[in-house]
């Protein structure tokens, strides 16, 4: 009977150790994902700064339904997180939109 209680304590200790290791690995993965995202957004930001005032074909994803939107737009301004552009809808009305740089899939200068 004494051996079962010792075995139970050892098993409990191993479970606690395993949980702490998993938490540490999750934290490290989250850190690396943020590091990669920031570096990618920085590169995209520099590209967009060079395209300000130009007309481009812009493909971006919609966060609500994950569909891609393809528009011809004039880029007004951009910073590290957002891009502001104007486009013309089906009624020939000029619409100004602001989207996150993370949602941009492709930009092609016209």
C-alpha cells in the first residue's frame, strides 16, 4: 500500500512538471509568432510607403467571412499597422477605407 501512495505522488509530480513545460513552450511559440508578424508588417509598411499616391490593384481579406476582396485603389497613406485607400464602387461613388496591413494579400501597381 505504501508503494501505491509513493507512485501516486511521483505521477502527480510528473503531471505538474509536464504542464509547466507545455506552458513555457506555448509562451515561446506566441513570442516567435509575434516576432515574425512584426517583421513582416514592417516590410509591408515600407513597400506601402513607396506606393503612396499611386493607383494599385489591392487584394485583401475580410476578417468576418475570410473572403478576398479585389479592388483598384489609390493608396492615400500608410503606417506600421494600417493602410488608408480610396476606391470607386459600382455607383461611381468614391469610398475611403482603412484596413490593417495584416489583411493585405497582394498589391500590384498599375
